[in-house]
């Protein structure tokens, strides 16, 4: 039988050689000096070899214990080599079955399925930052009380809406884990109703026609970067979202058809949205077009023709024009258009279609997109004409005595 002294004192030679301990266990001494434990055994009439580890990482005493474990498996009719492989696979599966590991896969799938990068980034923040306490936990072992603890921490910080969004995102991770056989249930399901409802905060918007006219006059007179002025004008005229306007590309504009076609990958609802362009919008685009001669962005940043206007550029411009953040924001142009047009009796469905709001009914959504196009063309032109009327009224308003 071997001793530690004999193993330590063994020297490498030109060819591998063995130091036998007995009962099939030996050390294989390699020419590079490595000393590897091996256990030779027979199973189902075949001679097999089990790798046990490196010496001295695996000591002589531990190697003998592992040999005994293998002998017990053999006496139970289990092949030690097969069991070792199964144990390794189970360990790898466990390592890939933590909440954090499943989150990483889920986010990669979201990106591969075409979700906007901004959406993926927001979800990464929810799942990898706010839900960080769950990251190292085996996903199948996570209980509803653990998830609730994470959600309540966010809720107590005053972010009720974020807490509710986080519950939904954690639930999507568990549903993915279930279909990939790493969990059997979704612990967020029992938590419905456990969180406080979000406080509805409407975005500030100017919905008085005369005041809106005064704002549009201020925008027309804005002496900042021309693409920023044009962005605010187009935002008001097209009833689109600020992100859609900032990312507007030359390839999306059809001057002949007076059409702006926003591709699905750039819209919030992940479906293409066609915007009819009024005469006023067309005039602004023609005026601003030379600014994008060296790139594809229609409204490039002042710093680079390859970068769009920043997300806060329009809000900052409104502040410079004297409008406080609780008075008007860039998203408020949509609310202003919706409110005024609805009050004037225009077709609510056509207004909703112009705003690119998602109808939950798939058939109705497809029907609306086709049916209300002529109405939307007329609606956007009428809205542009109304804005001109509002500006005229603001300019001709008698001054206070």
C-alpha cells in the first residue's frame, strides 16, 4: 500500500508510470510531474477506469474514501463512471438554475425576439438590480415570501408602480424557468393584490387651446438648435411619441405619399405605425432635411450627425422657454391633441389609432388600422390647421391693461 511519503517522493520519467495502492487504486505519474488518481474496476463484464482527481489536492486518505464510495456503488449495481457523469450534469444544471442565471437567459431571449434595446435595459435593471437578493438562490427553491420581501422593499421606497412592474417581470422569469424544466410553479401568482396600487400620475400637458397656441408660437421662435425646434414642432403635429420623433430616419419618410412609416422595432407596441404628414409637417421636414445630409437621422444631435437628440433635449428646451416641469413635458403634446380633438367631437377610434394605442382585440386592431386611415389623414391635417389657428389667436390676444 502507498504512503504519502512515497507519493511525494516519486519523480517523473520519460513515460507515465503507476504507483499501486491496492484494490484497483493507483497514482498515474505523468512525464510533466502531474500525479493523477485512478481506480480500475469491472462492470458488466468490462474493465473500466474512474478518474478520482489530482494529488495532493485529493489526498491519499480521500482517494481511498472515494474508492470505497465507488465500491459501494458497484455493490448496488451502479457504474461509478456513469454516476460521476450524472453528478456533474446535476451540478451544472444547478449552477444554471439560479434565479440570476435564468434571468440572464431570459434577457437574451428578449433581445433575440426583437424587443427594443431600451426595453431590455429597463428589464435588466428590474431583474438584476432590484431583484438582486434572489440572484444566487436556486430558482426552484424560491418561495412567495422571498419574492414579497423584495417587492415590499421597492414599494416602501415609494415606487409602487415599479414594484408592480417588478412582480410581473419576476413572474415572466419563473414562467420561462417552468418551460425549461427548472421550476414547477410561479411564486408571484399568490402575490396578486399583495402590493399597493400605483398612484396614477398624469403627465403635465397644456390642453387649453389658447395656451397651446402660445406654446407653439414660443417653439416657432425658439432660437436653439434647429433640429430641436423641428422635433418639438413635429411632435405636436404628428401626435407621436418623443422617442419616435427623435429616432426619425430619412428612409422612413415618403415625400411623394406624405407618409412617415415607423418600423416595428422602433415603436413602443412593437408593430409598424404609419403617420400621415400634414402640409405643415412636410414643410418642416423639407426645411430641416439638409441637416441630415451626412447621415440617416432626420433630427440629429448638435454633437454628431450619427446620434439622435437626447431623451431630455425637448424637456430642457421647454424649461428654457419658461414652462415648468409640472406644466408641460414632451409627452404632453399627445395628451393635448387627444383632449382637444375629443372635446371637439372627432372620432375617438381614429384618435386612438393616430396615437398608436394598442387595441387588446387583435381583429379589431387590424380592422382599425385599415378602416381609419382616411380619417387619420384628414384628422392630422385638421389638427395641424387647428394649431395654426391657436397660434393666430395667441398672437392676436389683446394685452392686459
